[in-house]
């Protein structure tokens, strides 16, 4: 933190600046300094400042061209705020921007403070932790790790946990919470704070179901507190996309708890429909796609269970603790001996069951996770009935769904749509599968490229799916 007794400080502006034992270039290096490091000025010798680094508890000399002197007085506050406004949107300068923002908070009179500097600190801390989680080069890792240490000198905290074999680093959001607590915060500041506090990737994957439900409910509440009026078009669309993803999680958790999920799922679909993708730009479209896949995974939660009209149907019953057992039955011979029975710990969306006209196959959506929906395919073979599980993808996927899209005449082929995020990249694919092998005969990135989709896609699928957005 900035010491109260200091009126003039030096802020390091260059990475890998050297703190030396004497005022000359050839003097031994005492420490390596980074953007945003704050030093106490104790004197000057030629082109070098004599300084003390309170964070490292070390004195030394640094070249004057590698720092900027900052006076912590009310008269300097407007200039400091102007620098913060510039740096807050410069990737790679987050630690430096946070340091200037901290200096501004020290210099500005208490009565003049607004939510703007807190918003800036939160935004830069959030962006720095995002970079720490995504940039994998060794050179980048060293600089980012050092910038995180610089950020920590101002009391800003981070959380970290393993996600799919990589460490996820997240800002704890204290500045964002303060922004939301300030009545004078403008709509855009509130929106950025809510978005910073509700990032999907910052939900610990190891959290238990009850805690996860409470967290998702809290995230939904935080997002709903942001007023829609006065928001920039970009932030409004980002807010709708985030709400869509959060309400999808709420719907899944409600279903797992035995509560009606329809209202939450319908809210998720409404929020997704409200997104103006044209306002988001390339970076924002990634979050829009993320939200769409989350909604796509849970969209059956918006439907009420009904008995299918085909020759086959499914019923469910409790199994072992936490399990749901699915029974495949002939609609004309429902009884105590089903055609096939299989149990799962996932959510079984019985409203999704679709039988082919011949009564030799049935597709059923089963969702084991809030961001992952599989397709169970029951098939009649020479040795009896079998069931196979089609996943959304197979290459390190972490988010996705696969869904039935129609039967072709003769019951020999099935249409499916898949959307998945694997290794950080989204992929959407439409396929025509052979029912006997579940191997794709044809596949394309759009349904228009497949004749079977144009002719035989299921009408209800076309009306309800988000894959055709």
C-alpha cells in the first residue's frame, strides 16, 4: 500500500528495471523491478534516484528514466486520473494502471471520489488475471507473474484452482463489490462490476451442489440489479449473454434439486434472444457463443414432460441414491417388463424423447452436467435392445451439447446437431448418422449444406434449437 507519510513517490514504468547497489550502470543489481512497482524517493545522484522498495524491504538506485515521479497532492489528482483513464484500456499495462489508480486515490480529496477509479482498478485486475490464465508463453508467464505480485502490493487478491489441467486465476472482485455498493455508480460501471463478479470460468469446479446453487442464485441476483437503461449497447449485450449462461446453470441446479426449472430455463432463452451479436465485436462473440451453448445444453428444462406420440416411450423412476433409471417401453405394451432399463446420475429430459416411425429407435437427451448434454440412442438389434451414448465431442471438451434433429424415412438415418468447446475453440456441426452404426455418413458446418436436413429435419427441433441462431 502507499504509505501515508509519503508525498512524492516513484512508479516504475518499465519491466525488468534494475535496482542497483550504486548510482551507475555497472553496479551490482539488487532486484528486478516491474511496471507498477512503487518506490520511496530518498535522494538523487546524477541520473539515478536513491530509493527504497518497501515491498522487498530493499534500498538502492534506479535510473530516473525508468520511473515517473508522482506527487500525492490534490492538485495532481486530475492528471493522475487522466493517466488511469488511458491505461485502463491498454492490455499489458494493468499493473502500471493499478499503481496510478492507487496514487490517485491517495491524492484526491475524499469528497471528490467517485466509482470511476474503483471501476478502473477492478477492470484492470480482472483483465490481468484473464491474461494470466490464457497466455502460455514462458516470457509472458514471467511478466504476468511479476505483474500479479505488483497488483498484490495494493491488497488486491486472486483465487486460483485447476480447470481441465490448467490453472485458472481470478480476481476476487473486491473493487467490483465496492462499485456496486456506491449509489453514485453509473450504469456502465455497475454492469462492468456485475460482469467481473459473475465470470463462468471463475466458478470453482470443485464446489458442491448446494454451494453451487447458492452461488448461481447470487450471480443471477447481482446481474439483475444492473439497470438496463443508460447502458452502452456493448455492455447491454454482454449483460444479456452473461444472464443467459447464469440462468441456464440455475435451471439445471433446480432440476437436480427436484424443483421446477421451467421459469429459469425460459429466462435463459429470453436473455439469449435479447443479445445483439452485432454489438459485441469479435471478442464479445466468443462469450455470446459460450452463452448459446450453455442455453443449448439446458434448453429442455424449459419444456414440461409429455408422453411421446411414437411407438416407443420412456419412463423414469428413482434408482440408487442420486440415480434416475430410464425404462424404454412399447406404447402398446407398457408393463413391469420394459424393453430396456438403464440408470444415470444425470438429468433425464423425458420431453426430448423422439421415436422413429418404425419403432426401432429412440433418441433421448440426458444431461450429467450443467454445461454438458449427451444423446442416448436406443436401438433394436438382432440380439435385442441396446443403448449408446453420443457425447458432444471427444477432444478435451469442456462445454457442449448434442441433440436429435430428425429421422429420415425408412428409419435408417438420424439427423443430429453438435456444438462444443474443445481446447478453447468452438465448433458447430450438423451430421447425418446411420442408425445401425451411429457413424456419420455426411456432416457440414451448416444444415443448408445437407439435403437430408432440408427435407427431414424435425419441425419442433427447428423451432426450439439454438443451433440455428
